[in-house]
C-alpha cells in the first residue's frame, strides 16, 4: 500500500480544496482533496464527460454557493460527498473517488 500525506488537518477550512499529484497503475494523475462539513473527500481531477480537469488550473472546484463541485468547461455539477453528477452532460456518472484517511494531524491518500 502507498500512503501519501496530502495536508495537515488544519491546512484547509470547510469548503476549501487542494490539488495534488499521485501515480496509479504507473500513470501520473492529478487529484483534489476537499474538506466538507463533517469529512474529507478526494477525487481524481477529471470530468466524467470528457477526460479534462474540472478546474481551469486555478484550483476552483466548488460552485459559487459552495454546495457542489463543478466542471468549469462543461458545467457538469457533482455532489461533493458522493462524486455523483447530478446535472450536466455526464448526469448519473461519478467522479473517481480516492481513499483518504485522517488522523489527529494529517490527511492521507491510501492507494493499493
């Protein structure tokens, strides 16, 4: 198992995100970590409509009201807790979830 430290638990406030790089199956990838109300989530930074990043390399993933993640190119809207697309061209598809764990100090990506 590969364990990568993504952030300290105090680094992000609720509704903030942080991009990171990782390798899976020998392929370099980009992901993003988000701190939600009661949990942390991480997803591959790739829209399910067309394989491009959700953000425009600016680190913006939440809608203006902070309720959803969205693809800045196509307007696909995703539930943060589940990654499910609830509106847009890839409705009912889900972002690729990444397994994260947190302890008293840090948030970790844990890959097989």
